[in-house]
């Protein structure tokens, strides 16, 4: 079934394209049906593919989470074996990080970056097609490990050695291969995004004129270039330890399991910012639009994003406070982690100041963006608590950590993605999303998310460890609440699918400038955006921009 | 228009070459971190990594004013049917004094095997002030079936041991030496853990 997104309006616009002197878009030869999607090099179609893939994986990962929550509904073992429970927690994490959140941001980047900088397409369209189609391969392989003898990965998404080498199931080599393929996909996507942003901006658009979504993605792409090879290195070392008798992480042969954690978190901490920086960009586009004011402190937003990215390389060992770091290292990583609160605080301050005395309206994108600001900040504060090394000895590997990173990832990254989807759907489909249903989706999501994750703070502070299928009786009430919330949240996401499908099929017609306060270049092309846009570069008008 | 396109595609090519170079560099950097990490740990003594070469005793005046508690922890390993024990769990020494303690290795299986005790020191700031004159941890050990072997550890704490350290813990973890254990597992599956 070929999705209907985006509609083919290419024929109406091909005459203007031809006038621009471009010959590389050969409309007559465009394949039809499923092949159109397999072979497409169009940034809008590839963007849609990324988003549809990500949404599918969001539900796959979500079902894994619901299996976990169903088992944790009551103390004791009732539904699944502990071995399968471990596979579910691991796969939930891996799928959500690498197959849901990251491809969703890449999809939004594909759709919006060329439109926001006035480029006709991504710089390397064929590479773009390849980097998308690597993803279904990688995650089919990863999911297939669940059916293999010995089961799928069961060592947590952080795959600490030697749990993931000496004690791992036989399918681990497939897990490594899947992660390699997904990593290559991310790297190629990042190269494409950097090449597009640096070389294909509309004439007259300087770097400091770019919308913040473009800026945050540029910085994210540099982070990807810097750390995805380190991940590739780590899993290659694992592969060699498992299959070729090396001892990178095996103490018996002179290796060191702690080295694994250093290498993993040297990748892993920038990785968590890879999952949040584009979210900052989306929120920085939506809040000014619905507050009908220019973004407060554009330049400081750019510098704060760059500062967060640079600091992310200096904080990795705060994930490892209890491995036995020397006091100096504990202090260094504690202070450097707390330092990140400064640029993040600048961002939150700027969003709040943009809202101040704004003429605010509460359409669905704005609701999600506002919820992002509040709930991401709560996640940031619990992060600050975890950054305190002596306190972390108590919090480490408890549900407090689970509460923390779900607050920054679900009402953080995922709410921002949904805000972005609601914001740009009129541009993609030409119709507004159903207002009533979208509002309902928002309010159900916000109740569900808080009901699921807020009690986890208390369970964690009371000492409930992560990644266990059974727990002591005193945690029963908190866990029952979390499980009810999780099923409620999961079910409300079906409304999101319904809104998107209805919006693709029809609804209230959207004009080119779908939101009154929206100012960036994407609102200058018709809604729905034709297949080919900006074949002749637009004239960039700086007057409504940030200086 | 055409001129702009060439400029643009040259720019794209340059960006791609640079990012790919950065990628290769970072991949190499990940592997370079492995030896760098070892060098960093042994220079600073962080992570409790001990220099596994014998040191000469330095004859210096024993600091009678301080007592340091030295604790010994021995740990077995899955995959090696050995037991490792120490004659005393804890002893008190003066900085500068040379001390000796006996460790006993027992092979509980009936076949010969090789193993290695990997040392670690806690707190790690004491690592560089610990001189091991003789230690079983310097090399691999071979035990015949049912053999029992007693090997002494001779060590000395340097006089410049930081003032705030009163207790030092030496941990020895046994690991099988793999290539030889694999041969054994053919003959004697029962005693070998399932981790091999």
C-alpha cells in the first residue's frame, strides 16, 4: 500500500521548473506505484517515508513498553518469563532511540530544511534514498533476533560488556550488524544535511538568518558525524570480542569492562542531545508563531545550542559515577554536567520571554510546544539531581533514572515531534488537522504521560531498581498507576494516527501561510507544497527576520 | 544559473570530503582510545590498574607512626574450576615495611588448566604507592588436576602514601586463560561454566 503523502502536484509546476533551466527532474520517466517510493530521490517523499517508518516503529516500541508495563502491573511474575522481559526492555529502548525518535527528526529535516532555506532538494538526493532504505533493513534484522534461538538482545539498550559479549545470546552478532546499518544510515543522513545547509541556502541567506530548526539540525548533524563512528568502533570491538577472541572488554585477556562504558557513553551522551536539539529547533519555530512575536534572543539560542553540543563531549562519565571513578573525576563530571543547565536555562528563558506579552493562541502545535517547555524542564531538573555525584549513588539504576529520561524523551523529544507534525501538516497535505481530535489527543497524551512517568520518580527514590520483572510489595501502587497511565497513553496515540490519516484525506483547506504568525520561507510555497519547490532560488527577504 | 550550480556542486563535494575525513578520523579515534586509556590509567594509577612488573624493594626507614590496614579479596570466575584463598583477610603494616602474605590456589577439577589472577587496587590513588616485589598476578598460573599451590605476595607500601589513606584493598579476580580452557572443555564439560 503506497501512502498518499505527499500529493503529486509536479505537473502543474513542471513548467516553471523547466523555465529554471533544470533538466535533472524527468517527470515523464517517473515510476508509478510502489516503485515510485522505492526509487524516489525527492526530499519531500523521502521525508514522508522517514516519518511513516518512524511512526510504525513508535508503535512497535510502544507495544514492547506495554508488555513491560503489563508485567509490572502487579508484583510477582504473571505474564512473561524474566528472560523475555529483559528482551522487551532492551528492544523498547533500542527501537525508540534508533528507529522512532532519530528517523522522525531526519524525516522532518528532509521535509523542512530545503523548504526553510529555499533549496530545491537535498544536496545528495540519491544518497538520501539509500540512507532511508537502510533503516527498514536494519530494523527488520534487529526485530528478527526476537525469533532466533536464545532470543534477542537482553542486556539493556546500553549493552554493557561483558553482559553483551561473554554472557550475551547468540543473536548478538545480528544485533551488532543491525546497529551498524542503522548507524551508517544516520551518518549518511547527517552528511546530506550538512552539505545541504552549508551549500544550498537561498542567495542572501546568511548562517545567522537560518531558522532555528535548521541551526539545531546542523549542530545535531555535526554531533552525529563525531559520535556515530565511535559507536561503530565500540560495536566492532564487541564483535571481535565475541567472534575473534580479542579482549577489548575482557579482563582475563587484559581488557577492561569499564573501558566499554567510557567508550559507550562518549557516544551515548552526545546521542541524547542528538535526540533533543532538533526538538529545541521545532519549539523555537512554533512558540513565536503562536505568540505572534519574533523569537526572543535568536543569537543566544544559536550559541546556547552550540554550547550544549560542545559540553556534551565533556560529561559522559556522569553515567558512571558508581564504577569507582576517582574523586577528581567525580567532581569534574559533576560540575561539567551542571554547567549544561546554563545554556539550557538560556533556552527556556528565551521561550518564556517570547511568550511574555505575546498574543497567544492555543492551536494543537502550540499546546504540544508549551507542554514541551514545562515537562522537558521537569526532566531537566531531575537530571540536575542525578548530576550530583554523591546523590547519584542513591539514584543510580533506579526508577528515578527511568522517570528522568522518559520526561526528556517522551514529553520532550516526542511531544516536539508531534508539535512539528501538527505545525507542518497543513504544508504537507494542504489541510488543517482536525482541531477537536488533535486537542483531544493532546489532553489524553498529557494526562497519560504524567500518570505513567511521574510515579516513577517516587518508586525510584524509594529504591525500586530498573530492569527487573518483579518488585517488592511497597512499590505496587506506584507501578499500578504507571501501568494504567502507559496503556492510556498508548491508546491515545491511535488518535494521532487518526488525525494524520484524516488530514491526508481532507479537511479544512489551508492557505500557503497556514498560521497567521508563521514567518519562515516554507510558508511562501503553496499548501500542499508541490513536489518541486524553489527550482529557482527565492529572494530572501531579511526584514521579517531575526536582526 | 549554470555558474551557480557548479559553485554549489563544488561546495557540496568539498563538504562531503571533509565530513567523510572527519568520520574516518573519529572511527580511528575510537580505537586509539583503547591504548590511550591504558596509558592514561597506568600513568595516573586511576581505575586501580596495577603495573604488572616486579619492583625492587626500596630500603627506606619504616614509618612507625602510621598503621595501614591492607585487606585482601579473592574472587573466583565462572569457567575456571579453581578456588583461591588467602591466609589472612586483613593485615596491618607500616609504610616502608615489607610484608608477605600467602595465597593458595586449588584446582577442584581433575584436569590441568591455566588461569590468571587480575589485580585491582582500591582506592585508586594508592595504586602508584604500592610496590609489588613478587606477585602471582604477574603471570599466568598452571595447575595440574587436583593440585594445590601456595604462592606468596611480597609487597611494600611507599612512605609517601597520601595521609588520608588508612585502608587499602587488594582485589584478585581469577580468570580462565581461554585457548587452553577450550581444549579442556572437550574432556570435562561438567566443571566448566556455560560462559565459554
